């Protein structure tokens, strides 16, 4: 869990003074982005650790009430170990109550690790592309010494321990992950369509698809989804024609139960600002919450994602400035982070399955 945080710290400390002022600016931007990523990741890890400790304490007090001294001693020892190490042991506990919590912790830890690995790869790739363009401009202007420095910077990026570990983690995950068959994907879409209903009398050409990299976002173009916040895993987007991208929703979509609605808003394209900060503040006053993480599509633009829990019924959303809008939905109980603080009965069985917002 701590490996990426430590490596990011080393990258930040290793940024020295470079003779090419523009290259230093590029590196400073890259380093700042890494530091922001590490801070966000650290907060999520801290929250996960807190949940695990809280759950262990809950189990400990219940076991004490049952007068099982041996079991209470094992749980107390695990509490002391975890508070010191802040990590899972090499081998899981033999005690069912602890083992279940450790399994959940490990699952969530893997999700967080994979999320930060994807972001490192994406950020490093974009940085390398920017450096490649910068290098070409330097060569064109006969600044060959500076161009060589940029070339060395590009080479070191793909050889860095941080980048190589991120790539290795992503590859190992892909090897073990079962590919979804077309039949499975179709069934899942049919399931979500029962909860997210497109009203045919009002609109044609709307469809539903899972939020994933490479997914087309408009029904009549090849514009695809390139990046999105981690918590949009397991979410579904409403696909409509690009000519409708700036239209407000006024009942064309209906949800059959309470869920989280996400809206990605293109607030800026090129030099044209479509949504000002004051307009985002207005949406926040109406209950919309800004989501951490980047969002981008292949046609470009600057995007922000907001979310809000909505009740069952017709969906309505409007924003001044007519920005492009991409609408997504997610079940309340499908959020990324597992809540370890669950009710456990005297037999050590988990009574409910709850998840919390990221």
C-alpha cells in the first residue's frame, strides 16, 4: 500500500535545478500532480486503516461480553499489531471474525493500488507526450543541448521504478481478470436498463453503456472516454447524439430507485469558458458535490464531474452556459470503498453488506 507513496516522495525530492527553464516548468507541473495524487491516496489509505481498527474494536467488545478470554486476547493482539504496522500480516488470522475483515481490507487495498497505478501511467504518458512536442520545437529552433536534456528526461520517465511498478501491477491484474463475454455484458446492460429507463416517447437514440476507458460517449461519433474518477467504476452512462450534448435533461430518463447521479460538465474548450466558478458554486448550493479525479474524452476540453444522490423518478438537470453534459448513474450500494465497520453477530457472521462513499 505504501510503495507508490514512498516512490512518489523520492521523485519529488529528486527534482533538481535544470538549466532549461521550460523543462523545469514541465517537471514542476508533473511533480506537483504526483504530490496531489499521493496526498489523495494517503487520505484513502488512512480512512481504510481507521475503518479496520474500528471494526476490530467492535468485534473485541462483543467478544468480551461473551466472556471468551482466549478469543478476546487474539483480537487484542491483532489490534496492537495493526496499530503499529498499519498493514495486513503475511498470513491471515485463523479467527473467522478477524479473517473476514482482513479479506475485505486486502480487497479494498488492491482497488486503491490499482487506481493509483492507472493514474501514474496516465500522468506519466501525458507528460512524456508533452516533452516529445517540446523536444521537437527545441530541435526546430537549433537548441540541441536543451533538446538532449529533454530526451534524457523522457528516457528516465519510462525507466523509473514508479512507472515500472505501476505497469507491472496493471499487467498482473489483467492476467488474472476474467474477460467479460458479450452475453454477460448484454445481461448486465439489461439489468441496469430495468433501473434506468429511457422514455421512448420523448427521445430517440438514447442508450446505456458501462463507464469504461474507450467507451464511445456519443451515439453518432467515435469520440471515446479516455479517463474518469475511480469512483465511477461500476457506473453507467447515458449515450445520446453529440448534437444533444448541451441539452438539459427534462424527463427523458427515469430511475426506478434511489441512486447517485453524476454529471460531467465541459466548463472550458480552448479559450472559451462555458461555465464560471460562480456557476459551480450555485450547483454546490443545490446539493451537487465536486468529484475528485480527472475526466477526459478524446475530443478534448476541460471537464469537471459533480455528483448527487437522487430519488426514484424522472431525472432533471439544467445548467446555464449550455456546456456539454455527460450523464452517468451508479447504484448507491456499488461505491468503490468497502465499509469494514459492519454488524457482526455472536457467531462471527456478517449480518449486512454496506459500502461507503469514497
